C-alpha cells in the first residue's frame, strides 16, 4: 500500500473443513474464488446449481503469519503513513475471529 488511496479489500480465510464438507466448498486461491455446491438431499431433495463468489484473496488453510502478510501488514504500513486502517474479522462464533486479531 504505497499510497493512501486504497479500496476496501475482501479476503476470505477458511477453517479446516471436515471430510463431509470437502465436496460442498471448493476454494480456488489462483482464481480467488469460493464455490459452494449443495448435493442431493438439499432443500426438498433437489440439487442446486453451484454458486461461485470472487474475492480479492482466498487464504485456504493459511497460517496466522500468512494472514498478517496478506491483510495486516499493508494496513499497518498505511497507518504508519498517517492513513486510517481497519481489519474486520467476521465469522461464525468459535471460528477464530478473535484469534485472527490478536
């Protein structure tokens, strides 16, 4: 972040998934996307079309250090240059949002 004029970035980090979810959530780091599929037995026993969401970055099974390098460090550098910076962690209760900020 060399200049203060940066846009909001949306980065997704996943928790390790159980085997039962491995086919329902597909993370693509290169394409920066997450695809959700619902197998047979979903709502009313139907199979829905996959939904793909694109982000600025996908951190699949990343360490805290990798998360900081991707998200925290650029924010810290901007703050040191006098700009405001915010990192918002959002997720299911117990998913590690507090741990991401500490």
